[in-house]
């Protein structure tokens, strides 16, 4: 006999909660938060109804995509969030290990030493790379690019693209960082007497 959690998850799956309800709630919450933060329709406290209506309608449009395109979101979101959690936990454990050797105020140390200049851009690109890696490994690349594009690309093509990116991105950082340091700043003109 299955345990209680397995039974509950199977019942939620039968009801379509993973296919429709949870993606709808997640999407509408993300849209609502983005609308409040961006303040496109004015101050968030004055336009709660407008932000809510736009986020609900946009979430319903997103909910229609899997049905119209034939892509099942049910089997894609769970691996995406699970793999994202694993990557987050790896970074968290790395920060805990760093915390054993660095001063007590780790966020300040990171902000002062690690997140300056080109290092911040490098960390951003690494984060985006891991995000896209998780996106495609979980299967959500089908939703982003469409099922026809992904089915054409074989695993060899994807591997080749990843290798080329891993070769080109460091070269771009070296060239970009080298040009920023080697460009002399113009000296102010001296007044002639």
C-alpha cells in the first residue's frame, strides 16, 4: 500500500493540479509580482485590481499554450524545479564551506571582493548558463523553442553547441577584460600660457 503523500500526489495528478492549477497559480503570482515591481500601471497600492486582472489574464494565456501546442507542462516543471533546487543547494554548501575560512560577515566580504567590475558580469553569465542548462536538461527547452526545433536537434548537436559556448565565452571575457584594462584614460588638456 502506498504511503499518504504518494496517494495525495496521485490524487492531485488525477485532478489535473500539476497540469493546470499549480502552473496557473505560479504564473499569475510571478506576473503579479513583476507588475507590482515594475509599476507599469502606476503605484502598486493604487492599481491592485489592474495588476491582478492583467496577471490573471496573462496566466490564463500561458495556461492555454500547453493545450494548443501539445506540450505537457506536468512532466517538465517538476524536474526543472528539482534540478534548480539541487544547483541552489550546491551553491549553498559551497558558501557554507567558504564561510568556515572567511570572516564572519560573508555577504559583505563577497560584495567587497567578489562582486566588483567584470567579476559581477562573469557571475551573472555563469548563473544564466546554469539556468539555461537546467531549462534544457529538464525538458522545458521544448516550451521555450517549440517541440519541432528540439526534435530536430540531436544530442550531438546540443553537445557541440555547449562545447563551443564553453570555449568562446572565456575567450570573450579575456578579450573584454583585456581591452578595458589596456585602454588608457585621456589626460586633461593643459592650458597654454
